[in-house]
C-alpha cells in the first residue's frame, strides 16, 4: 500500500531533542532543575504527553535525548511511550550511552511506515555515546534513507562523525538526515557534509536553541536534491531547551512507502 496516496506524496518530517522530558524555560533551570536529568519528576509524564500531542501530526519523527528506561525516566522507554500516545504504529530506539539504571541515553525514530531495514551505527569520537539511526523505506533499489543523529559537542569529533554519515548515506538517492548536530548551518563540518553529498538544508533563517530565546540553529533536517521541499520551519513549541524543526517534502511518484499494519510494533534492527 502506498502510504502517501491521496496527499500528493507529501511526507511530514519532524526532528526534536526532547531533553528526556525535562521542561526548561530559562537558563537558571539548568541549575534549579538540573536534578531532573538524573531523577524522575512528576512533570515528566505530562511533558511527554505534550510531546506526543505535537509529534502525532507528522509522518516520520526523529527524537534525540530520549531515555530508554532508567531511574530518571522511572524506567520508562520514552520512545515507546510517545509513539503509543501519538498513535504511531512503529518505533525504534537506539541506546547510545548506557549508564545502567542511571541513564539510557538514546535516539528515537517514530514512523507511520514499514521500514525495509533499521540499522544502528556508533559514531566515531574520543568520548563514546553518539550514534546514528538509519532506516530504509520503500522498495529495494529505490529506498528513502532516513538518518537520525545526535552529534558531539567538539568540532573535531563532529567532523569525523559527519564524514561517517556521508559514507553511510552515499549509496542512496533519496535521503533525509536530521537531528541535534550541535553546530550552525555555516559550521565547516556541516558545509563539508553538504559539499561531499547531494544534501541541502532547505532553510536556516530561524534559530532553534535555546527554546525560550532562540539564538542558534543547531537542530537540522537536510534532504537530498531529488526530494522537493514544500515547507521548512522551526516549530514554536518551547518545552525542552530545543525547538523542533519540521520539513515537508514531496516524494517522487515512484517512491512508495508502506503503511505499518500492526499497532505497537517496535521496529527492531534487521541484520
């Protein structure tokens, strides 16, 4: 079944660093609410419900700073919770930094379509804990590759990580790379990625961080040149310390995505 029939093959994509359900509205909250990054708090589930209310409007969602089941999330798999609350039929979470009961730092993917394959990749860097989640949709030989990343704070590490991502996506003609990249649109490492691939950023005019007074654009969705961009924006949804970013693309007529058939199916890694 072509999941985009009847809507002119439009695909709505969102990327959001949710800060594991911590609500941050001022700089001082990094201090006064810093403990919420390590311990559960009663506002966490209502915050995740708000996130679910937002992401339910989209077709494919990449999440960063999700907890996959530790003390700070009250041992909840936040990706699964958000997916179920938002009505997604499929999800996948990638644990990048496993601190046991103290933290399960992860990327997440929510999708209304069945993937051909989901791959987890460890990104290079001196400090472990950064990853790329790659999902392939469509038909073999004509896939849509969707890559969710959360990059390092250091420029040298980001440069190595984006080189890895560039190699990872090279075989595919239709590509979306999204996530918290911790660098601006004109950062040399991001410019190198665009220059070495067929990716482009639809717009970089709006800032995404910090959410209460956006000054920097460090959250990005890049798309390949064969995907027609209909809309690109930063979403005004201040909850975590990042704002979500959204891109709507028109898929080529021959790129068919299959709807998931069973609710609550965790899209586990194949191969």
